[in-house]
C-alpha cells in the first residue's frame, strides 16, 4: 500500500512541476486558496511520494498527504459529488485519504529504509 500511494503521489507531484509551479499557484488562487500553497502541495506530493516508495518517514508523509487530500476534497472536489458528473468526483481522493490514514496509524516495516536503518522496533 505504501509503494502504491508513493507512486501515485510522485506522479502527481511530477505533473505539477511539469505544468509549472506558477501555474499551479495560479490555479490555487483561482479557487480561493493562497497561491503559495500550490508550491507546498507540489513539494509534499513529490517528496512524500519518493519517501513513501523508499519507506522513509512513512507516518509523517502519510499525515501530510492526508492533509492534502482533505484539502482537495473540501476545496475543489466536494461540489462535484462522490462520483462527479462532468469531472471526476472525490471518490479517488477518499481512497487515497484512507490509504494515507492506514499508513499513518500502522507505519511501515516491510521493505522500508527506516526498518533497515533503525531496526523493526523504531520503523513503525
């Protein structure tokens, strides 16, 4: 689950960098969110994705990703409905939020760098 969530957010983070962080910030402002948060979200997605894939700071990055998902649901997706009609709804966001919460609670031990560096007791 950690690796799948990590890959998903890595790809979303890379996409934000490719479209230009200025454009991302502009879109955030267009929906009434402070533009600098676009930069914050892009870095959380990119670095959090890498960290989750490697198993570094799983609980910390899962918490940050959960916050990003709650923000996405309530600022841009909630009005579209769960399934959405004209655009994607928030169903994927809820699934990703649930994955992040599970990892926040359980941590990560299997094939994680935290486990290799600090041992199984501290990796969770």
